[in-house]
C-alpha cells in the first residue's frame, strides 16, 4: 500500500512538472508577453519601450532558465541596470531578492502578481480560503441531498418515485451553472426578492441572504450526477443474494435497506464525489464570476484575463494539485472501503 | 414613439406559428419512424419508452430549428433596430410590423431570432467536435487497450495530463485572440484532423487487403474526401471554396476536441481491455488476423453500445462547454448569436431586465436535456439485449 501511494505521488509530481511547463510555455507566447507589457506600461507606449520593459523585467531571458528560476532550481539573478551597474529588484511591490538567490516554488516563493501588485501568496491563499468556505457549504448541501435522492430512487427500481427522481436528476445534469445561476437569480432575486443576486458582500460576512444562491447553483449540477451513480449502485446492491436472504429471514424492508444495503451501496458514490472536485473547480470559476465572489475562481479569471504569469502559474499548480490529490484519495479510499479490492 | 404590444396568448401562438417548418418536419419524421418502427433497429426501440420519445423529439426539434433557421427567424440576428432597445416580449416593430416575440436585447436585436440562429452554431460545432474527439479517442484508445505495456503507459499519462487540467484553465490558455498569431492552433488542428483519415484508411486496409478492387476505390475516396476537408479546415485552402472555417471557430473547435478526446480515450481503452479477453477475439487471433483487424473489426463493433451512449452524453457536454466559452467571452465573436454569449450578455443586466436571459438558457437546457434523455434511453435499450 505504501509503495503504491509513493508511486502515485511520484506520478503526481511528474504530472505537475509537465503541466506547469506547458502552462509556462503558453503564457510566455509572444502575443501574451506583448499583452502583459502593454497592460503594465502606460497607454500608447512605443514598441521599443515595450521591448525594453520586457528586457528590464527579465522576460527576455532563456525560456528554460526562467522556468528554472520559477521552479527554484536555478539562482534568480537580479536585474542589473546597464547605466549605473546597480542591481535592483524586478518588481518593487514584492520582495524579490536583490542578490542572486534560489527563489522559486521549491523555496515557497510563488512569485509576483503583476495585476494585483503584490506577491502571489498574498493574493492566492486568501482567495483559496474564500473558495474553501464556498466548497464546504456546497458539499454540505450536495452530498446528503444527492445520496438521499439516489437511495430513494434505487431502493425500488422502476417504481414511480424512481422514475420521477431519475428524470429530475437527468434534468439537473443538463443544467450547467451559468444556466441554473441565471434561472435562480431570476426566480429568487429578481422575482421573489428573497435572496441577493450578488455574493460580493459575503467577504464581510456570510449570511443566508447573500450566500444561498452561489451554493445551490454550484450544488445542483453535481447533485444529479452523484444521485444517478448512487442509484445505479443501490440498484445493483438490491439485486444481490444477501439482500434476498435478509428479506427472506423476515427483516423489514427498511431494516434491510439501512443495515444491509446502504453500507455497500455507498462505496461507489464516494469515488464519484471525490472525482467531482475537478468539475467543481470549473463550476467555482463560473459561479464566482457570476455572483462576484472574490475567491479562487475569480482570481483565476483575473490572472488569465491579464496574463498575470506568476499568479496564473500558481493557480494552475493549485488546481492541478487538487485534481490529482482527490484522485489519489478516491483510489486509496476505494481500496480501504471495499475489502474485495486490494491494491497490488 | 409609442411601441405597441401583443398579449401573452398571441406571443405563444406567434412562436408556435413561426416554428411551422419544424413542426412539419417533425411530423413527417416521427410519423415515418412510428410506421417503420420494427425495421429501424435500435432507433426504433427508442420509441418504446416515453423518455426515449421525449429525447428524440427534443433533439430533432433543435436539429430542424438549426436547418430551417432562416425561415423560422423573422429578423436578422445581428440587425439592430434602435427603437426596440430592451423592448419587452411581444413588442411590434414599427417599420416592418414584425413582432419581437421574446423582446429585444440591450443592443436592440430580436432575441427570438438570435436564439434560433444560435442553435445553428451549437448544432454544427458540438456534434462535429464530438465526432473528431471520438476518432482521436478510438484511434489511440484501441492500441493502448489492446497492446498495453509501454504504448498504454505513455498514452494514458498524456490523457491524464490533459484531464488533470481544469477545463476552464485550458480554455483560457488555448482560446485567446493572441494564440491565433502563433502556429499552435493550426498545428493542433493539423494533428487532430489527421486522425479520421488514418482511422478510415486503417479500417478499409485491414478489411479489404486481399481485394484490391474494393480497397483502392475506398482508400482513394477516403484520401480525396478527407484530404479535401483537411485542406479546407487546416490550411483554409479548399480549391472549391466550400469547406471553410473562421480562424476563431477553428480555435474553439480544436480546444474542444483537445479537451474531450482524453475522455473518449479512457472509455475506449477500458472497453478494449474488457473485450480483448473474449472468446471471439481469441478465435480471430488463432485465425492469424492482424492486430489492427481485430481491433477495428472485432473489438470496435462490440464496443459500439457504450460508445453511442457516451457520444450522446458528450455532445451535450460539448454544448455546455461551448456555452462556457461563450459565457466567458472566449473565442466566439462578441456579437455572435450563440447561447453562451447571449446568456453572458443577459446575466449582467438581470437587475433591470430578465426577459433576454430566459430564451437562451431554456434553449441550452432543453437541448442538453434532450441529449441526456436520449442517452439514458439508449443505455436502457442496449442493456435489454
């Protein structure tokens, strides 16, 4: 088991290395660098000055050297002004080293955000915290509701309850966040006026009034999917021999469901819930943009829109890490929950 | 100037009347399907359940709407008629006496016509991109599952690499105006669009290797038609000027194929690993068939059930992805009538007007719902066999 996890973590590190290299390549394409230089200098700057801005801030060094700097395996050289010969920081707003030093992700330095004029860490971690709160409430709503729907539907396959709930869960999987968000806002904010259509005030304090819409919008898409998986798993369990045996020895139906079926039926949904995280990440971006909640998704959109290289790299690192870690947890947890599966 | 309105009842009637070519086509197709149900195989069986009928009707409805868009839509989707800015549903346009059935948006365009034309964009890109993703996934997934070993390790690692990217980040990196100045989208298009040609060549080669008359005809046809479309799509150099795609649409297309082919790859690989242990594959191996013959003519036909279901779901998923792209204003032109862009424009103004938001959201939802119902019913039917 331990060697399995060690091997998986090795793969994860390799994947992260490859992916950050790809992201690094894409954000450093010539048009993107131009865009960055234009947004960082004043309006109507002539092309030569744009070029000198890029040179002065170290964007014209060799691609792999710069990737090494970012990663922290190469020494970051300060920018030396050719006129005075004095070494200076790349960006004054974050404490770049003024003398050669290893200063990259491996040393815990995520770099400078050019858009927000601060260090990436100062921007990224509060945003992650905000998104973590959102995710927590989403899971609190999503998991019990979807498991309940799935179990009720799968308990008696083909019954009226089953058909109604199945069609309802198909309908929610057909409703992406930007659709359900608009519909909920129209109904609950514009029409009934019960809830706030913006979560911007949630930064000061989370209330039922400003936080419900983002949470249900994000939860509703996952509910259908998890419910269908739970239903499939429940249906399969209910046809097993041991359920029939339990029924034949005279246990009541509810007793059979709760004591014999549930435990085995909940193994598959666990995996599915874990694998929902990558999708939730995309949903988070949509919902945070739509409801103006300043979390991870909002930061990612800002970083991508302004080609904020270090911040975007930080965001990709975090999201890829979340995706891969949840996969690992789902695999390990599956093996742990299901004694028939033993990891070789 | 005072704008006159028609009542809610007249709006409903007006919408139903505008869709007349769609109703006609639906009636013909459904009538024919019911009449020849027994002979239509899997498609005919769909009409045995209400879920299946609902799925088919919704999908066909949007298909015919896309085909007859120019007849159904009363106005040009891009035309702006200033007096109709933010007009409420049912407003009568003074000049032509035409009715803005669902009102006008903030740029004074007819929402109904935009919704109808939006279906065209979705129904061209989503199925086509899914088709290409299927080709890529099948061509790579079959050998990965069949041979296993190094090929499998490398291809699976690459697939997991793409799958580990959150889709939205991938789109923000791949679908930007700047990237069109670099050769990346064209290189990716050149790579992906090669797969259908490879696939069909391998398909015909393995089957008709010993029958040169059939083989050369089919191979020639594949290369001519495939090469023609390839030249048109990748190099925009179609000699007849029929196959043409806008650079930004090509960019979206490539990004969507790139994002969804690893999923197909994983499914095909899993199915292949399962099917290759069957007796008929062992029989074919004993007969001395080549590996590619076994993959393409023994394994693939037996994997078609789950693949068809997955393709249905995937078209819906691609529609959602296209909507996401539109919602973030990536790739598609800002005035494009597609549903995602319309939802984005409308959702910013929800505080003042809600009517522009509803038609595109309901359209997108119903189309994806139709595809999901279709997939669900297909799955149930194929389980019965």
